[in-house]
């Protein structure tokens, strides 16, 4: 089992989302990332090297970017939360490129 930690910046990212979207994200994190967050699935995948995070969890148009620390503490660190609109990604209301 993994503990979930949120980066300080995630609070700001969540402010750009609706309360319903925030609830959906929290539920998905608890369901998908507490057990075996390093297993690739249809909605969970490793990303190519980028400045945001090594892993992505997709929940419809919502995105959760995270890293996993595997040691005696086993922690999933949520680094960013955003929303896809078409082929554009917005984190905290700002468009972000993953390249």
C-alpha cells in the first residue's frame, strides 16, 4: 500500500477546477494509486521525459501527474493536476506543453 502526498503547487492547480472535478480526481487517486501505482493500465501510463512528472493518470479529460518513491515509505507524490481541452493541457488555468 502507498501513501499519497500532494505537492504544495497542487492546491493552486485544484482552484481552477470545479468541486465536482476535484471530487472525481480525489476518488480516482484513492482507487488507482494507493495500490500498485507503477503498473501501466489503460488510464495510467509512464510518460516520456518531461518537466512535470514521470507518470500520468487519465480520468476523462482530467489528468493527474505523479511520481512514485519506492523505499520503506512507499509514497505516491502528486505533482500536478490538470485538464485536457482538445489537444491542449491546462494546469492551474495555464496552458502547459509536455515536450
